């Protein structure tokens, strides 16, 4: 009988659920992020309150979306500076892109990752205008 090799500790998965997102993870049945080694895979984040209510004002919704992503990254030991790949999904892309870029440029380091922008018909909840999904890589520690 062939035995399976042991998992390399760097390839084991760790589910990341930031404080305040437990209810969302339980209700939606997903992990806000999963870390494999030094790589953090973040599920799409949206602009909603901790009570899971969609924020109606576009600029406020975009700011909340970035803050939710910041929380997920922090819980996984990363920051915006560690993001290497990002995909944003936009409802009514052309109508809101200027506002989205203004908010993004105020909080996210410019030109530091690969970024794909996709226009979509809708997202998980009515009123959501954007969802941000990304991959980050934790910096190497000097004691590694």
C-alpha cells in the first residue's frame, strides 16, 4: 500500500477569521482568508457594516470595503503593502470608478500589485457596488 507523504508545514492551511467577522463567516459558510505558508488568500470583501448591512453611499461603501479588507489582511499577518494580486468586481463600473479610485488611492499603495478590474451585473447582496479579492505574501522574517 502506498502511503501519502506528510504535508509540508509550509503548505498546511490556516483559516483566518478576523475579530468581528465570526458571524459573517458562520452565516455565509466561508473563510474570510486562508493562509498557506506565507501566502494569504483573501476572499472578496464588500462595503458593509459589522451588522452585515450594505452601506448605501458609494464613497462610504468603498471606504468600508477597504477597511474590511485591511482587517482580514491584518488577521493574517499582512498589510496592504504585502498584496501582490488584486481583483475588483464592480457593479455599474463606469458610474462609480472615479469615486472608487479616489478612495483606493487614499488608502492603498499605488502601483504595488497586479490589479484586474471586472464589471459585473450584481454582487451577493442588493446595493453592493464593489467586491475586492486579493492575495498577499507575508514578508520573510529575519529569523526564518
